[in-house]
């Protein structure tokens, strides 16, 4: 079959099939790139700073529509309610988040036996490389601005120790601080008191957490087309192989027919020239000899 495949016309056919397969593969890659796209978000207002009390309500589930929303709130910190969350990265360096309890003015008060008179929210104020570098929060009335982020899940079976937390988890911090809290936290970007911005300590770095990238969605129709083009690419090579195989079989059949013809001719000659052959003779007709009878 290799001899058949090396015929000039089938070499040319193979080149054409490979070129066609390459085009199909490129089309498949294009469809595949279109099958996974960032979901086009609706007109976003997350960067528009809104009052916290208008965006989120305490005692309710955290709605995904307000995730990453920039908010502002006015209230006071309690320096006795501050923890460090370890294992936080900044420029590929591990350190700590400083998380302080912030009592929000004009926030709805929750009702219940364990509810506190005021409603609080955890605020991630900054990052430090060493726990000893974390200072107390500013005193007095503070107006802060930051990004509203859903509460993290607490790390199970981990005792972070005094003045530490395993995660910025509202459930964990509520038990530690014994206060009523919003179901989320704020990553602060600025703090203002008396009309002046409060600078961070020299060893404290700002978090500046960006909004999360939009979710990806899979376009199953484009994914199906991508698979379909790959099948076409393989099918073009298969068609070339099938044509070569058919040509090879035709050559075999022609060779067998030629051999049969030669064998038949040989048999005919053997019958005519063999030892049992009887040559054709012409019988001469002659009269019977006359027998003379003497009387």
C-alpha cells in the first residue's frame, strides 16, 4: 500500500488533506476561544461610593449584587476589638491583616438576647509584615471608605490564639467580640476624621483590593463547533487514506486478473502440446484392393 500512497497524485492529495486539516484546526481553536468568555457584566456601579446603611442590612444574607461595592460609613473603632489575620500576601510576602471592629452610626440595631446595642462591621485596615507593627485604630468619630466584601469562611479546627483570627469571618468575630455584626467586612481605602485624612502608620501598607473579575461562562454551542471542526480535520485525512486504499485494492484486482489470464493461456497451450494430444490426420480414401478369383 505504501507504493500506492507514493504515487504523485496521492502525495498531492495528502498535502491538500493536511492543509485542509490545518484550516479546520484553526477554526476549532477560534471557536474554542469564543466558547469561554468573560460574562459581560451589566452597567456596574461598584466603584460608585454608597452609604453602607443603604447597601447592606445586618442580620440578612449577603447578596451577591453588592459584592465589591465601594461604601462609606461613619462611626467609631473599639481598640479592644482588634485581631490579626495571618497568612495574608502582599507582593508575594506573607504577613497579617489588621482587622478592627467598627460601630456604624445609624445602622439598624438587631433584636435578641445576644444582640448588642450597636451594630458593628469588621474593617480590614491594612497589612503588616510583623504582628508587632500593628497599632491601634484611630480614636474618635471616623468616616471610612472601602470595598464591601462577603464574609470569609472560618478555618475549621484551628485555634488562632488571642487577638488572632483564622479568617475575616463574621461568624468567628461575632463570638470573639460578642457584638452584632453585618454579614461581611470592609477593606478600607481611606479614613477621615475632622475633615482630614488619617495616614497609615509607617509599617502599615494599604490593602487596595480590586473588584473581582467577572465570572466566566461557557458557550456550549461554540464548544460543540470546536469539537466538530476537529472531527472534520480528522475526516479529511481519513478520506485521503480511504481513497488510497481503494486504489490499492483496484491494483491488486487488476494484477489478479492479469495472472488469471496468463494461467488460462498456459493451460490452453498445455492441452494442445501435451503427450496425450492427438494430431489431426486426413484419412485417405482408397478403394479396396481387387481380389482376382481364378476360375
